[in-house]
């Protein structure tokens, strides 16, 4: 008989009295006072552990998985993110090819750079760090990325495939959210998921992924009327709005699962963590929740792409 981590936690919770105050490390997560803290670092490490042998096998066949990252301008936060991704590649023995373009770069020059990477057989994934300077047509740049190298899931072609259920590389943060749920045995089927946010690389694709897993999905946004009432109906809450502490504790029904994809100044998520923890049965922390898994999914997609090259 198989039992998921989530089912194990529910079983333990049922055997403990309300007076029990405990802090126990379970496989892949922290279970604290009848709350499951969805530890993204544990999930990310499991993903990367799985990649190690696959990378060795690729190298044995003369292929080193290569992620090309393009940074346009000198935004310090973007530079930090690119550095983090490069370090993650290096730790697994992958190649990270960094292209740093000046802030004066035109859309046409950026498209030429992307085309060159598309044509380079040694490059298996392309990531354009966003946002780009305002004078650049970011959407045109995203669309220029070859679908087989769109490991960050930013093209409309890739989004369409994801929505229809056969996308190879969904956007990395939505993929991370689904990976966390899968790792902890949290099923979407039959549940009401409320996604707060509708960005093309987060809110919209994660809504599609949840729908493909047979959840009933409500996607909320800045024009949603009575937002709190919608959130109160959710079995699963995805916070993807980009506003610190936006989701309030009194918006959460008892027992809801919360996945906070927000990351704001001061290491603050989109969820009022402590207030929502009182109501939730499971929640991701910020930092250490969705973020680490997002990077691991980028690495996984790049390795997936390299393996497809090897099999040709």
C-alpha cells in the first residue's frame, strides 16, 4: 500500500491532540503544529539529484547541457538572478553561457543574438532575463526563441502547447508549483483552485496546468470584484499577484493549501504568511518555497532539451 507524504501528515494529525506542540522533520517537508510547511529546498534538491545521473549520461555521449542566459542592461536584481542560475548550472556540471548586452541594445540587435543562439547546436536552452529595457519589444524577443530551446516557457507557442496539455517546457514557476504539489502528494483533481494573478508566464499557465489536472480553476486579477470572497472558496490558493502580504488570513478557509509564488522586497511573499498559516493546512514559505524549485525546473528543462538532441 502506497501512502503520500500529504496523507501521512493527515494521519499523524489525526492521532495528535490539540495540546500537542511538536516540530518534526518529515521526508521532504516540515510538519509543525498540524501544519505542513512545503519546503521548496527539499523539492529542488530532489529534482537536482535526479538530474546528476542524466547529466553524466549526456556527457558520456559528448553532450554537455548548455543554458544560454541573455541579460540586457545593468539592472542589479536581474544580474543577481542570472548569476544564481549560472551557479546552479555549474554545481551540476552544466554549461552556463552568459550574454550581457548593453542597455542601448535595440530590439533588432537582441533578435539577432537570439537567432544566433537558436542556430548554435551546443546551446540547449535560452533564457531572456526580464524585464528588458522599455524601448525593447520584449514579446517579439520572446517569440524569437526557438520552441525546442524555450526552456523558460515564454513563447506563445509554448504556452498554447501547455494549455492543450502537451507542452514540453511550461513556464518554470508554474512548473515548480505543480512539482511541489506532486512531491507532497497534494492532488488537484476535484479541488477548487483560485489563482490570484494572470500574467502570461505565471497566472495564466498555472491556471491551465491546474485545469489539466482536473481542478476547477478560478483566475482572479486586478478587476475581479469581491476578490476575498473568491479566495475564501479555494481548496488551493496560488498567490501570483506581485504585491507583498496581499492575501490576508481572513481570506483563507480552514484547511486550504497555499502556494506563494510572490517574491517582494525584504524577502516577503504575496501572502501574509503568519496570518494565513493559522488557517492553512499546508503553505510554502518565502524564501525557500517556490523560488528554489523554479530554478531547478529551468535546469531540468535544459537537460530534457539536451536529451532530445542526443536521441535524434
